[in-house]
């Protein structure tokens, strides 16, 4: 049962990240997801400082707000300070992440249930230690599973409700502006969702590895189709497939579970890439002849 919950929880992480990752990849903003995954740390630390509870909803709210702040800073540096996009991303997330590290070391002096390894790498194998039990002995699963399920509901509802806005944002932002659509609003909603997905995934896969789920399944799906809805479903499918194969491989080889999942995701990308190249080759040779 514990193994099943590990797979289910990791699958929810992959689904959440894959859905949002499709929009990030289409907008050529994949590394913004990386930036947000690191820069939300100060928000989490501040929220924990005041709440004293790492399960508090304040952590999610603070992370989402910090993610929006990150987006604002990146945009400001790009447009006002005339700094290149990749440089503005690097400046913003390294600065905020470093501030978060200083906060942890100076405010808590190590006496806190939040540390750098938890934030960076997570440990999905330990999620069953934090159990949801009702009526004294009825085990309903790990808390992480229900947190991820909540995030999935939020992401799916937001994407379903704002699908047209996100679609315009991904393919033709200028056209959306001519229609009178507030594209800036949808941009910040997207950044808030990325922040939410990132922070609830810290304990499961960590900030570093959630970036893999944000980028790789979406990039794999883009090799197969250019249709947005199909891309979302295919990306989610590859994410879940990587979770299942990665978990089985990790158990058999006695290696890191999350590392194995992301590694399988990368291998699936290169497998699909190779197949698409082979498919193109005969038609190219025919055209040349």
C-alpha cells in the first residue's frame, strides 16, 4: 500500500508539472519554472517563521506571492533595466534563493523542520511517515498525497476555466491584446500556479527535480503534436509513465526514486526524439531523390 501511494503521489506531481510545463515550453519560458522553484524559498521561510507549521496554508500563499514577485522582477529587469532574459532570470532566482538560505541559517540556527536538502531534493520514500489517520486507526494515506491532490484540483480547474486565456498567452499574446484580453493577468495566474505546484512538491521530489517534470514531459509531447490539448494529455501520460518505470527501476537497483523517475523521463524524451528523426529520414531521402 505504501508503494502505491508513492506512485500515486509522484504521478500527481508529474501531472501538475506537465500541465503547466506545456504552457511554459510553448512560451519559451521553461527556465522561469526553474527560477520560481528556487526563488519561492524566502516566502516559505517567512510563512514558516510566523506560522511555525510546515503544513500551514500560509506556506502555499507565501510561495505563490513570491513566485509572482519573481516574475515581476524578471520582467522589470528585462524591460526597464534592458538586461537579457536569461541574465534577468539568473540574477533574480539566485538572489532570492540566497536570501532564503540566509534566512534559514540566521533565523532558525538549524532548529527547524525545513532544510536545504528537503527543499532541493525531497525524499518521496519518506512520505508515508506523515500519515493521515482518522478514528484512531483508519489509515487514509500520506498527507503529501492529499496536498498534491488539492494542487491537482486547483491546476485542472484553473486551466479548464482559463484555457482560452492561457492558449492566447502561449501562441499569440499580441492577438489577445487586440481582443482586449488582459494578458498580464493570465501571465501572473500562470506564475502563481507554477509557484503552488513547486512548493507542494518540495517534500516529494524537491525543487531541483520538479523542474524536470516541468520541462521534460512537455518537451517530449511537443515532439509528437502541436495541438495544445493533445500536448497536455500526452505530456501527462509521459510524466506518469516515467514515474511508474522510474519507481520500479529504483526499487530493483536500490537507487534514488526521484532521480530514477527524472532519468526515465529524460530517456523517454531521447527515445521519442530518435523515433521522430527516423520517421523524418525516409521522407527526406525520398524528396532528395
